[in-house]
C-alpha cells in the first residue's frame, strides 16, 4: 500500500542478511510519530550494501530491528528469549516485536490445510511457488495471507495485526524477505521486496460504511462496495534528485522520502552555495498511486437513506486492478489526515479527512456469475476449445476451481431416460423456482444470461457485433415481472438495477462532477457504463422520460455511450444487456390493441429488443387454482414439507453459467447456417402482401445470438439445426406474438418501426384521398367554403355506399391536419376553405 517515509538504514542480523525497510500503509500527506528508534535519526544515512536494490517505502521513523536468529531461522538464542521476557515493546503499543516475529515465523513454518501435501507447510509452498513464477525477482513479490488462517493458528497474533497494522505488517514484510533469502540461498541484491497482502478478515472486523467511526482509525478492516469512480494514475515521489544550479558545480544529491516529506538541501557540499538546488524530475523515482471511490452496495443501504461513499488509496500492483461497476471487498487501514483550508498556510482544520489505505482487493463473486472472457482474447487468436480442457489446467486454475469445473462438466453430460441431454430442463426449473410456470420466459432470460459468442472485429470492417441479448417484459400487473428482473440482477456478474421514473439521461450515461481533492472536472459513470459486460435492469420502463429513452438507442445497438460535456468528448463502453419491464398505459393489457399502442414507448426502440415477452393475466379456473395452491404452499407448514428443492442448487447454478460464459464459444455449423437462412426467409415471407414486413435483418442477428446461447446451455461448441429451430420457436412465442396485428391476426413488424400496422396505414391513406377529392370538388364548384361537419357527412355517406367502416372523429381530424400541412385547405373555426 504504500506511500510514506523512506527507509532508514536497514539493520543487519546475525546471519549477515540485511533487512529491507518496511512499506507504508498510509498516504504521503499523513505524518506520524516514529514508532521505533530515535526520532532524530538521519533520513539520508547510507543504506546497507546488501539490502534490496529497489527502494522500499516505510512509514516508520526507523524500521523495526532485525530479530536475531540462528542459521536455521527457527532456533531462538538466549538474547532473543531474554529480549522477549524483558518486554522489548514498540513505543506507544503493547506489541512485543520479537514475540510477533516468533509467532509469524511459526505460523509460516507450521500452518497446514487438510489438503496440504508434502513435508512443507502451506505458506512455505506458496512462497516457493510465487518466487518460481516471478520472472523478475529483483522486483519482488506480493504474498497473500488469509487473516482467517492467522486467527485459527494464533489468535493473539491476529489481534495484534488488526489493532496495530502499521507496526505489525511491516514486520511481516521484513521477515518474509529474510526468510526468502534463506530458503532460496539467493544473494540479497537479487531479491526484491516482499509485501504481505492480508485478506479475508473475520466477520467482526468487517465494516459497513455508515458504521465506521473514529475508534476504527489506524485499524485493519474490510469493506464491501461498488466502485463508482477510478482516478487517473498519479506519480507518488519516493526519492528526489536535486542538482546544484551553480554554473561550474552541477552537484547532484538524492534525497529519499522521510516522514512523508522530501526536504530540499539548503547548502551544496561541493561548492558551498546556499539555496541553489533544483529538482531533476527525470532522475527522481516514483511509484504508482490511484484513488478509488467506493459506494455502499444497494442491499446494505437502510430504508429511506442514501448510499455512503468512502475514498480508497491504492498503490503499486493494485493500481488499475478494478474499474467502475466492479463489486469488490477491500482490506485496508482506516486513516485520517488533516486538511488545510488554505494551501498557503500551515494551519490545519480540526475536521480530518478519512480514507482507507488498501492492502488487498478481492472481487466479490458470492452468488454472482463471473464476467466472461474479454474480447481481446479473440482478437489474438481462436478462442480456447472445450475439448482441450483448458478449464482443468492445474498451472492456471486453482484446485477448487478445477473441482467445480469437473462438476459442471458432469452435470452437462447427464442424460434422461431417452438418452437426450436433460440440462436445459433442469436449468429452467432452477431459475427463479418460487415463480410459478412461465417456463418460456425463464428460458428466454437464461438465453440472455448465457449470451452469444463474441465476434472479433475483422480487418475489413470496424465496429462490434453484439453478443448481448436485450429483453422486454410487458403485460398485466402482478405477473412476476419485477421478481424475474430481481432474480436475473442478482445472478449477473455486473449490473445496476434502476427504475424508469427515477432515471435521467445523465444518470444512465455519465455526469460531470468536480473532484473535491484536486478541483478538476471528472467524469462519473452512469448506470449503462457501470453495467458494462453485465446486465442493466430497468423497471417501470414505460415511465422513463423521452430524453432518457433517447440515450438507449445508441447503447442497445452500438453498445457505446457518447459524451460531449464540459470539454470532455469521449465514447464509453456500454456492452451490457438491457432487461426492462413495462406496464400498459391503461394498467391492464388490451388485446384489441397492438403492443405499441398498449405501451407508451418509442416505436424504433422496440425493434432493438431481441425478446418481447407478453406476460398476460389470463382468466382460467384451472390455472388460477394451481397458482393459488403454489403460492399458499410457500407459506403453509404442510406446503413447506412437500416443497421440492430445485434440481440444481444455487451455487452450482451460478458456477454453470460462469463456466459457459468463460469457456464455451459455439460456432455455427454449415447445416445450422442453412437452417438460419431458410428460417429467416420463411419469417420474411409470412405476410400476405409485399407491403407487409414480417422480419428484418435484426431478426436474423437475433436468431444467431439465441442459437449460440442455446448451444452454450448444453456446453456444446457447435450450433446445430435443433438450436436454430428452438431459437425460431422462442422468437415466435415472444416477439412475434407481440408483433401480431390484433385486427388481422397476422405478423406485422411495421408496428415496431412506424407504430402502425399496414392495415391502419392503408385506412389513413384512403380517408386522406377521399378528403382531398371532396375539397377538390368544392373548389371546382366555385364555392370553396364549407363546414367541417358537412365534409365529414359527405365522407361517411360515400363509405356507407361502399359498405365500409365509417370514419371516426380521430381519423377524420388526422386527415384534415395532413391536408392543412400540405396547403390544400385552411380551417377557420368550424369552416373549411378549399385551396
């Protein structure tokens, strides 16, 4: 973590090995009292010749002294034991340094897990493995240690680590480096620094943001949240090089960071000039630093309150390890630093600014699907083949993951009594098992979670063919639309759940805010950008503002969000699936009207949904009885006893979807390609006339995505004809049922593009033509003036002679407005003048 005071001379132990200086766990502005050694020690004293070659940041006035050990590193000599008994405590704490060293080395040497094999302990094996995998040993390693393991082995050591992390963790770093030198029989100059990364604290040391208080300052804790902002990379100076500006001198002096400040030399030792030094930035040494903004997860926010935010400082390898939208668990030290109201004055405010100095960051995966493979893997070559078993490779996959992957493979290989794959039926039954029936809708949502196969952008074309599937649930109230949304949201790897009424255009895309620390304008990601490579769930979709809905046109097809605000012009990735639910305008769905007339949505936005599911509350006595029995059984004692568990438990269900998204990339076979072309042409020619559109090229792309997702469900690497047939059936069950014209009973996709069916447009043209004929007759008779009621009466008489439906008031007034716009007539009150 880790900016702070520079290391002072590293003491040398009995075995002749220099001890590296400890790292920092605080920000560079936070000054602290030296814990060990004399406060007046010189910060520019020459370091040990045999210490690590890479500068290591320390936050102590002088580093902890090296513990005296025998050659084996385990035997304690008399001085060591005597020092422990005499009470050699770190100033300001109740920590005996030598006791900490002895406990930590014993933990490393003796801790074993049940599956640990061989004579070496678990962490000694991990230490050897990390050094073997390290290609540049002079850069050092990051050594993860589970705090749960420390508590199991030595509870007292765990308490010291949690209560005094700024003193104990640097001792861990130092002893781990010394142990590495001995175990590897390496030259000290050849090994870089070792940094311990503590993770998995006990539940009592986990905090929620609103419960953090001043008692937690300078203590180790863990926090869960969603990353909402990631700052740019900032250089954190570790050592500055000053050059004398005297013409014939040019003397250079290196000054390391000490007590969170770098003091400029006042006098040149070579020429004697005073205040003649200037910083040489190119020769100075820097480390990486980044600021994160972490927000409380929605499930931890109390009712009626707004989410809290916490600033996180990350250094070194943790920089750029997360991005906005990630759910993470941060283990770090809670810090408080003074704030200067005026930068030109040394006066500080009595109110301190707090932040967490991160030691370890872990992605929160519990109950969620893992993020799929990045698309750059496909650009570099062909995706991995499942037959090569890359998911079972022990060199890259942990033993626990291999066990889960093998269970997933065995589950997909199960067959029913007829010898056919049974996994799709089990997946449907295990998805939202508390919701009665709606198996077709559940299968469509599973297709959305599995997704299609990412396609790499070719050399001949630019852009991206989206593998994500967009779904719209619309229909009557109380048909479990929001419940299905919530279930899919909890399974998604990333995502944001929002309501249409409370969402603005800025909230969906990005907002410009002023950074409170630097004062610069920064871009904060909105819901669509935070859901990148995940699912964005939007409830009450029909109640969104028009400006907010207009944003979705680009995001749903091009998968980007373009921003041009406050001098910031950029295009942000929004590669997410949209899962939306909408209610009809009149609360209840009217089957006599089209889906566009029922739902208040832009017409061209409807065509961007792959699935449009009509969830209607049908009045059926038998179905109502079964639904009521199912609901009551969820709460009654007798029903709970009869309750059957889903075929696939929740954790295996999540692992199955994660496995398919990560390792399975189906390709379309030749027979499947022919079936796709034939199925698309059949859908295209469903209309009775040439003017009726029954399928668009977007429908063909939808069929490709659904077919690939169906193949993923069975962990197959090839899309078959059966997948295409099932994709066409699902599409007809969902979108084509919604696109059916209620007057003719035929499919008409013009409803999604124009908002009106072909028959409605023909009727409007017929009324407009007849109105123009009547106006032309009045103009030729020499009397251009007539009443509106008279024109309408003449029109309906002619319709009556043809035995056709009479024109309604709305149809007549619409045709009259069109004639006015064309300049064929002028309306004055209830009188019309033909022109």
